[in-house]
C-alpha cells in the first residue's frame, strides 16, 4: 500500500495545503512523487521518531496536518508516549502512518514486525485507528478520515497489488465491510491477512458451506454497532489478525460480544509467541492465519472432518 | 512595576498556593521566577492567549507550573479565582500545566517532550511566514532525556532561529545534584557543538535575561539556548540548594518564615 498511500497523499495535499509529510528516514523509493510536487512540505526528521511526533504536535497546534511516517513499531511504539501526551492529549490532527503491519517485514525479524501496535494505541481516546485490507481501500481510507478532528493512526501493509476478493476497495463509513455473505460462521479479519480469510471463504463455499467473511478497517473507536449486527446472526466468529492475540481484533470482538451479551462463540487466530524471522507465508501458516488453516478451523467448528 | 517586582509576586503566589494545597515542587518554582517574570512582562509577544500570531511558550519543566500560573495571572490571562483552584479537590489547575488552561499552549509533565513541541512550533512559524517565535523552558535534568537531543539536532540542522530554549540550570534534580546523578557539564559547549547559539546568564538577573531573550536571531540562523544559571529554591534561604525541597510541602512555621523572606507586601489569592 506504499505507492497507493503516497499517491493518495499527493491528492490530499493538492486539496489541503495544511498537509505536511515527515518521515523518520524511511520510505526509500516511495516518497518521490510527494517530494517532487511539494518539496517545501516534506521533512526527513532523521532516525528520531520521538522528536518527529513531538514536532508534529507543534505543527498541528499552528494549523498544519502533519503525516508522520515510519515502520509500524517505530511509528506506534517508539514514540508512543509522545503520541499520548501530544496529539492525543491536545486533540490535534496529527496523522501517524505505520508501514508494514503484521509480517510484511518477515525476514527483518521481530524488531520490524507490526504485531502489537493495535494493542498499544487502541486505548488512546479520540485516536482513529484505520487498518486497510488492500491498497484499493487506501484512497477512501485517507479521504474519509481527512476531516477527523483528532489524531489518526493508519496501519498499512506494504503490498500494493494484493487484493481481497470481493472487497473492491470499498470502505463502509461504519468501518466494517462484508466481502462474502454466508451463514453459521463469521470470519472477521483486519489488515492484508484478510485476503487469506476471503480465500478460505471461497474454498469453503466450493465445499458447500460458505462462511460470512468481513473486513474490519476501523479498529478504534470500536465499530460496535456494525460488529453487533454481524455477530448477532452467526453462531461462531473467527477473528483473523497478524497481531498478538492480546489487545487486537480478537480482544475487541470479545468486548463487543460480552458487553452486548451476544450468543456467538469466539475463536481467535493471531500471534501467540514471539516469532522468529521468516517469509510471510511461513509465518502466516505458523500461526494458523493462512487460507488452508483458516478453512480447517471453520471445518472443525462445523463438526466436519 | 518591573520584572523584579513580578518575580517577587510570582514567588509569593508560589508560596501561598503550594502552602494552601500542601504540595511540593516549591524549589523548582522559585528558581524560575525571574525567567517567567521576564518572559511574560518583557519578551513574549501576543495580545491574547488565542492570538494565532502570538509567540508560543512551552513550560517543558511542567512540575514548576505553579510559577507559570502566577506569571499568567500577572499577564491577565488567568484570574485570581483560578489560582485558588490549584490542586483543589474538584480539579482545576494541576501540578503540571494542562491544555485548556488559558495561556497554556502545550500541556507538559513528562520531561524531554517540550523542546520537540517548540521545534514544531518554530518550524510552523517559518512555513507560515510568521515572525512569531517559540520559547521553551526546560530544566537542566531534563537534558538527561535522549529525545530532547533529537530536537536539538533537528533545530540546528534546519536553522530554526525562531526557536529559543531556556535551560533552568539550577544544578539539582529529584534525588540529588545533577553533577552527582548524570553530570551535564560542560553544558554550554555541548549545545555549541550541536550547532546552537549559546548565551549564559545569571538566571535571577532580569536585565540580563531580557537582553538574552530579546536578542535578534543569530546571523547564521542557529537556534538559541539561554543557559540560565539559577539557585534552586532562590529567595527562601532554608530551601536554597536543598534537594529535599524538590518534593517537600511547607509546615506552618516554614511558610511563615518563607513569606517573611520573600516579602509580604503583596497579598495574593
């Protein structure tokens, strides 16, 4: 979604002169379209993410809308307290962009994995957290959040080509989009791993037992009503996320189920230990997040072999 | 009326309000009284706390916010009644400045963040073609924070001459003297090496402070740091240079003795 993000940001910056772009010295072969079009609105803050978020706070107070870019852990975790005390406390429109959600940087190892950012930022009041599932969603993700008065965290994947079958770039204002209507089981996914959930849905449909598959793009504030509508008409929900089990989509769904008293059993699929570096397909399979594993999980829930 | 007089009034408010609320951080407030008096009487430009063209000010050493509140009151931006809410049971002004309080451009409390806010504010002024400046008051121990030096590097690299940092060099921190905890010296040469224009002043000399804080931007565009050499607890002899007064509240006897030294001619709420 890197190229899609930069293209959408250029479009946004054309319409809104308040938009600035700051990077923590990352974005090789990505930002050229922005830099060429708006050289005076681009700043490389150096490898200094805390100061970058702090400066964005000062810029936003004066009326700018600074986009602040780094790889997920360096965008969301390293400067977390700056985010908390700056844009969140002051309710300022700083846009934090985390690149490489999940295992996108698989061979770079745990330091580069984006598997705990949602848990870290989801508690921050007023922070809009958007986690698109495919590059086609990115323009809508940026344009619909442009007027959000407080801070936004965009959790992006690297891949610009991968698509989630059935999503077609849609983005419901409620933050949840159904890509396949089925029955009995709801596969609920966030981020680019949603493609695996959709492909598992295709496979199960071919076997005559299609689950519903939906993509959750808005992770905070929790899209409670949209989730309740889906959860209330399924007996099982399987949450699918390239993120630690604690604090991510599965936790969020558990909160909705419990607080709304819904009779739907939750099965969470996510990361449950510190992963070693490996290729993304291997890591997805390791944590049961690939299409085969997800299909098997659904078959087991239906009592099928 | 003068900044010297204002500093005395700030000290008196600090003593009165912290005694009434039974809280500490008194010594830190006393060391910055002349700095804040000079800033708010003679340096900071701006007709009102919401004037977009006002100079920005970040009280990065947020634990001395009571002295800031006293200065804002002298400026006419805080009412007497608001000072009375300091550390009150139902909220109001807190130990650290919070956004939403008139005159507080940025809430602070976590050390090492304010210089980044001010750096962003100075960059914003440049981008908007505004002559406004961004001032930040940091503590010396705050320079322990690595993130502060990230901002130091950025501001120097981008020659943000609208940025003026003041470091309250009182030589103390929560648990000891800075030279014993993490020695910061030579602080001036350190900032110079990072590309800043360094001015060292007696932080209790309002004339010297005004001159240092009002100087035109350095010709090369370097950001400026004013190292204000101060005495922790200045003005109350039994608090001066005593680490304990970072946290201690005053007893009735101590309050009476402190007021007698600072001066009682200026009753404050």
